C-alpha cells in the first residue's frame, strides 16, 4: 500500500474540528430533521460530483466495481442515512451536549466490530485511553442528561446513531483498501441521498418551501462536517482503523461545546472543562499506544473484493 500523502493523524484533527460544527448547524435550522439530513447529503454528493471529471479514472473505477463492492457501499450508505436520521432527530428532543456525547460513544461498537471483522487486537494501554476518553464524554454530559420523557427518547436515538455510524466506518475501513477516496465518497454520498429522499417521500416530508436561511445551513452541513469531516475520515481510514477514527471523533463534544458557547449561548460548565481535558488525554493515550491497520491485513474469509466486475 502506498504511503499517505498527508499525515493521517493531522487529517483526523482537521476532521474532528469540522464535524464539531454539525450539531450547531442542525440546531440553527428550523427544518425537520429528515430534511436537514437529506439536503446535507444531497449537497455533499453535488459538491463531490465535479471530482468525477477532474480526477482521472474515477468513472472507470466506478464502472468496474464488483457486485460485492456495490452491496457493501449500499449498506454503508444505509448506515450513514440511518445515522443522520437518528442523530438529527435526537437533537429535537434532547440537548446538544447529551446528543453529541451519546452519538460519539461509537468506539465501544468499533472495538467490537474491529475485533470480530478485522481481528484487531488493542494494547491494554490503548484500551485504557479509550475508556478514559469515553469517561470524559460522560463527564461533559452528566449534568445535562435528563431522565424520563422525550429527553430520554432523544438519548436513545443518539445512542442508536452511534451504532449505525460505526457500521458505516467499519465497511469503509474495508472498502477503501480497494477504492479511491473520490469514487467511494461520491458513490456512498449519492446512495445515502437516495435513501434519505425515499424516506422523506414515504413519510410525506415536503422537499421544498423552506426559508433561505435553512438552505444556507444545509449547504454548511455539506461543506464543513461532511466534506471537511466525513470525507477526511474516509481518506484516513485507508491507513487507520475504524477504532482509531471513532476514538478521534470523541473530541467532537469538546469542539461542539465551545462552539455552542459562542454561537448558541450555552454555558460552559466546570464538568465540561474537566471532561474535555479527560477526553483529550484519553485520545492521546489511545493513539500513542494503538497501531493503525496495515493495508492487506483484512481477513479475506470475512470480506473479499476479488470477484469479477458486475
């Protein structure tokens, strides 16, 4: 496998900063959660489309995709669509802090998936760092969690959102070993958009008629947390494991809490300061003592791309 052209861990930092804006833009929009999710991905696909013509060989690469690759990327799109629907809906019922903390608990599921699908073995110190970072997330959200009522329902939706985005990253960890970033992101964003549009049509959500400000927030969601966030993660996952990506995303509540203070007027509490420091320390320990997945070390008995093109 070729060496990365950019430091993967620096890319992760940029990606985490970018995705920290996601919950803020969702809160600022008055549109229904499914519509916000839909246009985030529609605009993301449209912004990625020009690279189909600017990057040599992408069209041919997509045309040569195997049946298994199409199946896996379709599943990836379904997971990503479900993640956005569940998470954005959770923000309608619970606070930014609670929702973001719960949705970033994906390392718990990534550790399990990485163990069974990719035979990843984590060092004890790396696991300790992961547990520490997760504990920091709970410190941030502890005083903000609400028990009972619709707030609890919002927390459940956010946790389900963590499970689905883990599935998205685990599939991406495998598929990206054989696909370029442009081909993978264009196909998966397009498939995700189709799932979301179908969801809106079935449930009767109008696709037009929203204020100009909402369209601006839709575009911001596509540009910043998706193209500068998820797309960067999709690039880095060729060299790093889903567990490492998921661990880095635990830094999102820190960035979101700071942005919520300046933009939404939410107060930064002492637990948030302490929790943020614990998260950053835990992420540092995990990355310091965890080794990225090497190309070609995926167990072919679990997943394979050796089929003939469809």
